[in-house]
C-alpha cells in the first residue's frame, strides 16, 4: 500500500523543529493549492475563456476542488504527503485541455509548477515521473483536439519541467539527508544539544536527550518561555542575567544551574553555549550543550556534609 512522503517521521530524534516547520510549510502549501483551484474555477466562468468556459468551470469545481480538499484532508489526518497528489495534479490540467484546447499554454504553466512542487515534496524521481506524466497526458490531449503547433510547446515543457524537477528534487533530497544525518549525530550524544534563533528568542530547539532526561514532550520545548519556566526559582534570575549579557556581548558562556524535571526531580546541568554573530556583530544563533552533572553535585554535597560532620566532632572534642 502506498504511503506517500512521511514528514512527521522526522520528528523523532533531535531538532524536531525542522520537521514541525516543514509540516507547517506543507500545510500552508496545500491550503494555497486549494485556494488556487477555487480561483481557477472562478476564472473559468469568464466568457473570454471560450465557448466551453462553463464546462471547464464545472469540471474544476466538481473534480479539482474535491481532489484538492481530499489531499489536504489526507495530509492533516496522516502527516504524510499523498503519493497520488503529484500525478493527479499532472493529469487534471490535461483534462482541462481536452475540454478547452485554447487553454493549452496556461495549462502547461500549471503543469510546470506541479512538477516543481512534486520534486520539492517527493524528490527527483517522483518529480521526473510527474513531468513525464504531464508530457504524455498533454500530448494525448493535444492530439485528440488536433491543436496546431502543440508539438513544440509540449517538447519545451517536457525539457523544462524535467530539468526543474531534477534540480529541485536533488536539492530537496540532499537537504533531507543532511537533516537525517544531523539527527543521528545529535541523538547519539549523551547531552542536551540545543539551539536558539534570535528571530524566535523565546523558543528553544533541543534534541531527544532533553525529553529522555527531563520527561517533557518534545513539542513542549518549542513553547515560548517553557525552558525558562523550568529553571529552579533560586537560579532563574542569575541565569537570565548571565545569558542576556553573553548574548548582548556576543561572548561564549559556561554556567551551572538547576532544572525541575517533569517528575519533580531537581536536575543539575552544566550549560556551555556559543553565540554566533553576523558581520555586524549582531547575535543570530545561540547554540549549546547541556551535560547532566547531578551525580557530581550530589557527591560534592555529600562530601561537604561529611566534612561538616568531622569539623563538628573535632569541635566537640
């Protein structure tokens, strides 16, 4: 059974923000997709489209809109891009040309955009298959209507869409592979790897170790101010002051503080952070590594208690 491209699977492991942002991008893209289909249906009502404009409008409204809404529903339900989406998007304009041959040129433009979207969402192979599907389908539609000069236009479309699909698909696959390797690398570190982007200063992006150590769900760390709210009340003011000073000056920082875990445990962390600045010296990223030093701090506290006990015995003697 076909499953489509699973965007939600990237949320396991570190840097779940990338997957969440990607989900938001495709959710927005699919909503725009539905809106454009509705717009095309309205445009088709204009008599200038041709004698068959009402037929074309009815086809888009009765077939294109339900198709787009259905694909959007599938995505919301599963978190996956349906594999049928690019091929359906390639065939629907071909049917429009069969109904209204004068719409060949704009339909080829729509097909080119469909190939680009397919390549970005599914990779080069699906993008090229979408371009091939559109080329064959549009050729058959042109033949059935005996459209003059259709051969050159469709050949140009096939070459252009194929090149676009290959280029965008290759870049998309490389980006996904890079993210996957990053996830594997940071997931194998016995420390919390984190990042804060100055464009979203209240959101903290962390790897899976944060959830394993502290017990909070991955999505919680993306909530504004969540991490700060879990810092021990006796430490929060000092940590905030030192953090702000380091960011303002563009300096690296090492600081120890306590954090309250989901089960109420007090976790001692040693946080080493690095501030990255742009060419003007303005902070753009803050990245760091937090190491659990609870065992060390508890051992030090126990050693101090023993020393205090020895001192009290000596004083008594």
